[in-house]
C-alpha cells in the first residue's frame, strides 16, 4: 500500500502542474489529438497509442486513464456505437478528465466516454460508491472497520465497477509497473474477468520491460511487438461438452466452509455424500465455497478466497442477517440449518425453465436460459469445481487431521445474460485451474435475476481430469 500511496501522491501533483519526466515520450496519430484539449495532453502521462488496436463499435477499457488522452483517442475510433471506460484511482486526474469530457463530446458530436474511480487490480470495487457509503458509516473502531470490509465485498458482488465479460479491448501502458508485485496476479485475473469472448488486452510496454510482464501473465500466449496482445481464451479441455437441466428447478446447495474450522469436517462429509446420490447434477448441484475469515487462526486454507467470503456476507444480508459462520449451508439462496438431519436435498416441483451450458473447448462456455414464466433480466454464474481433494492440516483447529473435500469451488465468474429470441444468453470463460494435476473436476452453472444471488435454475456435470 506504501507504493500505491506514493503513486497517488505523485500523479496528483502531476495533475496540478505538468511533469515532463513522469513517463516516456510517444508519437501519436496527430489527427486524433486535434479535438483533445491542451490541458489533457499536457497533464497526461500515457506512453502508448491504442488507435490501431481498437475497432469501431467496440467497448474499450483504459487502465490508469489519467487525464483521459488515451480514452479520447479511442473514443474517436470506436465511434458513436462504441464505448470507452477509463479507470483511475487519483481524484485530481479524474477531475481533469471529467471536466474535459464534455468538451471532447461537443467536438465529436457524441458522448461515449466515462471515467470511473477504482484500482486497476480490483476492477470490481467502485471506490466512489464505497466512499459515499463510508460517509454515512465512518470507521471508528474494529467493528466499523469489519463492517466496511463487508460492505466493500457486497459492492464487488452486487455493483461491480466493471462487470464480467463487458469489455472488448483492455488497453494500458507502463502504469502496470506501478502495481505492487504481490497484486499483479490479481491484476491479470481482473483483466481476464472483464474481457468478453474473443476480447484482447493491448499493453504498451518499453522493450526492456517485456520479460517482466511475461512472468506475471502465465495464462496468455503473448505476441511481443510494440505491444502485448493477449487472447482471452486459455486452457483447453475435452471439446463438445453440453449440460442441460429439465424445466423443474434443480437445487443449488452452497456450503461455506474452512479448513481452519473444527466444526466443518462433518458438514463437508455430508456434502461429499451427496456425490453418491442419484440426483447429483439433475436434482441438486453442490458447491463448497471456502472462506478466508478463519485463516488467522493458524492455518491458511489453500482453497479459501475473499470472493467467497464476500458472497457469503452478501447472501446473509439477503435474509437480514449481519452474521456469517461456518459451516453454513445455503439452499437456493436461503439459509438452511436442517441439512445435518437429511440424507439428500429437498426436491422441487416448480417449473422455472431450461438451463443449458455448452462449450467446444472446455474453457469458453455459452449459457442459455429459457424461462417458463414472466421474466426480467438474468445473470449467469459458472463455478469450476475440484473433486476428491485431500489436505493434511498442520496447524489451527484441525491440526493433525487429514481432510477430504469434494465439489470445491476453485473459480467463480458471472456474466449478464442478453435476450436472444425466447431465450437469454451469456458467454463466459472459466479462469485458470489451480487444482492439483490429474484431479477430478466438475462444472456448476446457475442463473439468477440480475443483481441477485438466489438461483432460479442450476445445472452441472463432471469434466475431464485437469491436465498436468
């Protein structure tokens, strides 16, 4: 965070008075600079021209947009049918960009640029929304700090700064060097998350920096020229996979658990037994989400994710609770405490619609939902699951135990669904698999009303083993 503060302070000063040594000079296509205000050009420190990498009608995301020069160039290329989003964390830079955006729009004859406040390694968190909320809930003690963390998690899930699968092209420059090394993997995970199928990242680099960037983007095949062009499809699996539900609701069972919790193994054993029942994938879809709020007890759960902690907290708010706990079971979006006395999952007779997931490469998935009744907008969720995992716990509450896990979520992504005739469709990709080599894998897919967490329909199935 010290690096981040230093960067913010320096760029804030450079937004007040031009600093010529802040970045390397680059030649731009002069025709695109004619409508850009002089103040923007003088106080912008980007080092790459994106104009040849974007196309008319595309949605472009500029990471570290500064005073907006790159965004205003891209806006002219994508045209009135396209869209440009700039993300920056420095208020002073955003003020210059936003103040000049109407000037550019008037000269262009259309407005297709917006600037958002956020960190490029955390594109889900809208910092201005968070700041507005914190004015009403100031941090004064540990409890209010934890409440703020919970709020941030809920914003990431319910109101992301940049939605999943929303961007055609991500552009950026040497601002990527300014992200702390430990956050660079998260940065590229976020780029992967926001890109649509066939999307690309164009990262302008100086030649001496290219090898550094290769080490931090293990998923992509990098074409090294003056830019790095990163395809958004990675990691193959067996082609031609199709999973389809019936019209009757299939239950989604979420277990929130942790290797650091001594009460969790019995719940995991119960979830594991669901895998032996005949209704697996057709009547119920089980998912184990490992949370990270017990990691401080002495054992760091290797499958835990802040994303899953945030999801559990957001779910609890849905039933008016401020409390989260493990083991916690959620059935179709509602707290379910009666799980321990059941050998299975309650069946539903409600007809909700048919959900289909299909992929030709095992990475990119097309999700289609044909609802049976009145409908609004929908969102698709896809979880990559790892099966048959074992872990020798060497510290914490489960010290000395060998734990057995099934249906462990190792990745979770969502995408808005768009109407396509009588169905709704979304396309998304499963991120890189962090399961052990040769582990069993599965896919869980469910659909919700837009902005909600409670599932309407679910489907799942087993996948080929993870490649070594």
